[in-house]
């Protein structure tokens, strides 16, 4: 896939994430109050997450540490895309999803010390998944797809190496 397609997918994630966060901040007031959508199973609850996924927090410098880590991750994703095999659409999709999601949450961290805007709240009674957003969905699904793609690429490489070794003429003992 071409760079415009990669960037288009990533930009679509960023824009969808930003749009839904603007709606959440505007309509889900006050914050931290659940708004049922499908009973107790699916709720919309505006929260601000100053840490990372699953409430990971690294103290007073969390915002800056996670901004730095996100920038590093974005560079890694771009390099994986640029130096990966051409004609690998699943790999491109996976990397673009992770890139778009990471960038979407980075925008929140840059904009506000309150943290990343999260609003999707699923679970049953007190058993709840941590509240998340569109960027988190993109990062998680992209990472899962990427893991499968990279696993398959490695399996194909091992199979190709094995086939090449079997096809090579046998080498006799070294004469010395």
C-alpha cells in the first residue's frame, strides 16, 4: 500500500477519535456520571485519564513520559511501515490503526494536563472494563492484527529458509 493510503487510514482514525471526544466532552456532562446506552452493559461516561491504558500512572511526570513514549512508538510504526514488505495490506492497516490511535491520544495529552478523554464504558455492575475511546480501539485492534501479521511473516520466512536448505545440494565432508 502506498504512503497516502497509510496516512489516510491513520488520519481517519485521528479525525473520528477527535470528533467523538468533542461530542463526549460536550454532551456527557457532568464528567464521571454514567449514561446508560444498553442498560448496565454499555454506558457512556466521560472520564479523563492522565495515565495510560488500564489506569497505569507514573506519578507527576506521567503526562510527559507517556508523550515521549508515544512519539517513540509513532517513529517505530512509521519505520515498520516504510521498511516493511510492499504489497502487505494487513500490515499497513495494522500499523496505520496503531499510528492513528496513538496520535489521537497524544493530541489529548498535549492539549490538556487533565489527560486523555475516555467515554466508552462496558461491563456488568461493578465488573467494568476500563473506560476507553476510539483511539484505544484502533491501537488495540491494530496491535492484535500486527501481532498476527508479524507471526505469519516469521512463519513464512522459516518455511522459506527450510525449503531453501532442503533444495541446496548436500555438502560433503570438508577435505583438509
